[in-house]
C-alpha cells in the first residue's frame, strides 16, 4: 500500500507522452514558482516555465525531467503538464544542451543589441530549458 494516495500524472509534448502513470506527488516549474501537487488537489490551471519537473512515484522512486514551457492542469485526481519539450534526466545530451544554451544566449545578445527581432521570452525559456537540462543531468555551470 502506498504511503500517500496516488493520482494520474501525464507529461505530454508535441511528440507524445514523456510520462504517463500514477504518482504520489508532482512538482512542476510554475511561472510564479514551483507548484507541488498531491492527490485530491484543488482544480488548477497554470502556466509553466522551463525547469525541472519531478514525479514522486510510490516506493520512493523519483522521475525527473527537464521540461520546456507550457501549461498545467489539475482536475479531480488527474494532473497534466503540456510542455514543448521533456527530457528524462538519464536521456539528457550534455553537448546538445550546451550548444542550445550558447546559441540562445548569442541570439538574446543580438536582440538586446537591436540586431534581431526574435522573441525575447522564447529565447529566455530556451536558455532556462538548456540550463535545466544541465542541472538535471548534474552538469550545471
């Protein structure tokens, strides 16, 4: 028997589900700070920033993902995070994440210098997502 009641959790990207299953607790990177959810949580809709999404399974097992920005909904005993990317901690490509970080920082510098019309918020989220991947993989700068 689990220590805490379980609820259904889905982490979904445009490519499909990165995680589907039952969990004791879910922690997502909300726009105003981390949001922790247990079973029977009040209904909630929130924006998500890029960051670390942690799923606490029964038996103390933890699944961690570096997730991109998106949306989050809790309804009854179901939580769903719709994000633009989700990379499991063990699947993070450090070289790819560093390249994404460098390219995004360079583009943001061009925006700040007036040399690019790229969307600042999107670039900031790409930077945060790359930093999150490095943090989750244990290779933070």
